[in-house]
C-alpha cells in the first residue's frame, strides 16, 4: 500500500497548495465568492461537473448499481438532467443577474422582504449537504488508513476547510479542476473497464445476474419520479449550484459549459451503475451495497492504480463538500447575518474587508460542519430532510419568479412557509424517508403561491422593470426611463462586478 499512500498524500498536499495559491488571487468579494465571474468554458464545465458528482454519485451510484443493476444509474442520471435543464433554460439569465445568492435573486425579483426566510431554508440545505459530504471521509480514510471515524472526519474536513478558507472560490475552482481530472481518469478510464473485465465481460455479467439487473426501469417508476423531484429540481435551485453559475465569464459560458457538464453526468451515471453491476458478479454477498466501491477497488486494482481510484473517490467527496461549504457560508453571511444586522446586501464590490468577513464565515461554518458530522449518524435522513425542505419550500417561488410575471412577494413568502411547514409535518406523519412529504409539500407550496399572488397587489412596475433589465444584462436605469416613457434610451450592458 506504500505506493497508494504516496499517491493520496501527494493529492492532499496539492489541494492545500492550491488553497494557498488561491489566497493570492482572492483580493475582492467577487474574486473570493464567485472567482471574479471570469471562468471560461473548459474550467466552468469541469468545476460544475465536479461539484454535482460527489460521494453520493460515486460511492452511492456504484452501490445502487450493485443493488439494482443498470437502473441504479437513475439517481445520478436525474442529477445530470437537472443540470442540463438549468444550463439550457435558466443559467444564462441567472448569470446576467450579477448576484451572489439565491435569496438576493428573490429580493431583486419580488422587491425585497423574501431574503431572510429563504436564506434560512437555503442555509439548512447547504449545511446538511456539507455535513453528509464530510461524513463520507470516514468511509474513504477507513479503507486507506484504517483510521477511526472521528479522526477521518477531522482529517478530511480540516483539509477542505483550510483550502476553502484560504482562497474561497478560486481555491475551490482550482481544486475542483484537479478533482474532475482525477475522477475522470480514476473512475471512467481505469475502474470502469477493469471492473467489467474482472467480471468476465458483459456476456458473463448477463449470464450471472437476474434479467431485472439489465431492465432500464428495474429500480421502480415511483423511485425514479422521486429522484426527479428531489435531484432534478434540486439542481435548478440549490445555492451550491447557482454559485457556480455566477462564476461564468458570460451567459453563453454558463449555458453551453453547463450543458457539457450535464452530459458528462449522464455518462458518469451509467459508468457507476456498470461498475456496481460488475461488483455484484464478483462479490454477490456483500453486507452493504455501499461497500461495493471500496471492495472492488481494494481487491481488484493493482497498486498505484488503486491509490488513484481512491483519490478519485476522495476528489468526489471533497468537491461537493467544499462547494456546499462556501455556499453555506455565503448564505449565512450575506442572507442571514448581514440582514439581521440591518446591513443592505449589494452585488457591488465593497472592498477587502468583505473578503475577511466571508473567510471568517467559511472557517466558522466549516468547524460547525465537522462537529455536526462527528455527532451525526444517520446521513440518509439528514440529506433527505435537507432536500425535502429545499424543494418543498423554495422550488415554487424561485421558478415562479423566473417564469410568472404575476407572482408577488406575499405569494413567495406564503409558498416558502406553507411548503416548508407542510414538508416538516408530513415527514412527521409519513416518516422522514417517505416520498409523500415532498409530493404534497410541493403541491401545497404551489397552491399557496398562486392563490396568494392572485389576491394580493401585483409587484411594483419599477421592481419588475429593474428585474427584466438585470435578466437581460441591461442597465436598470435605462429600463426605468423606458418604462416611464421619459426617453428612448438604448440599453447599456451592465459591467461585471469589479475585481478589486
């Protein structure tokens, strides 16, 4: 294992080095939180794919393949579908808004007053996402070094907190690019063909396993529908995903770079399911399906290659963990703490002190994430609660704001409140892991949004004019003039946020 240890140690040292390099680049709020909004298509595609394909997509995706066969790809497949939908239909408009958080978008669309409550829901989601990603370090470091659970969580979490705190989004972007390359080589180029060959090829896999392992819908229609609701729609509204959209250099980069990343996710989904199916042939009686990834890596791969593939799993976890951490800290600082202090949040650059404040929040949130991860045992329940609250509470007001002019701030607040409370109540009635809470919670949120919006006064025309101008990448002042008929002004392009 000495060669494997050397590969892992080199990888971890590289992550810290990139954090230090990123610190030298992050001299402004824009640079620290959204990489100066300067990412080109290749870097944007790689980092977007890295953040959405985390430990659940890698270790969990292989586990679903072990349990259900090729239809186990559906969980990661719906993540890819969500990223494709976001990129093709919404990302260009989102990128042109030049904001930092989803709550800022809601305030801009509805005229304020929606930020704190939506920020709390988004903060809870990103916190639980960071926690569950951090817990995954225990599995990986146990395979690597046979470390106790707490030590593994502290070790992996401390590295992510360190490079995220140092350089913010620049450090995370650089490390995500490395993680994307490592995942591509480790999982797609090395582990996938080796697993199939070790299992005797596809013909032998078909001969050894039941027919339902190769049925496209073998996992069940209701399960697939739930994946669509939670993961596809979750991709459309999550702060961790939107914050990556904000890093795009142009709206075209956001659209087409995200489309490439979404397509990559579809390939990754199928690869994980195939690896899991091969593991079922090789190890038909594992105690847990989630052990399939670690077992096939540990037993079937040669030294060096084994270290690289385990580094790929570590990369998958770290990319999601760091993305969720900076999203959690950004929401906590910009959408909750600043508003509670009565500070007006602006998308404009406010100087170097903003970097210090956001860096401090990453450190605080990172420490909290590590402590919660040590104390928490049931990862699945925590993540289910987070996604149910996100989709049940925020999907309707966010998509409604983007698609329906008549939606009002009262309707948005009603949707968040009714949807969130419905999900919590229904999880108490049906159970946390039941499908009904997100189904009925989403319907309740939609009904509240439509009814309250229709019975309250429409959003102020000036607010909508500013909103439409920002969506189009135009100067809001010119839009106000045109709305009032004061002058025939040619819209001007809004400059990107200053970088220092």
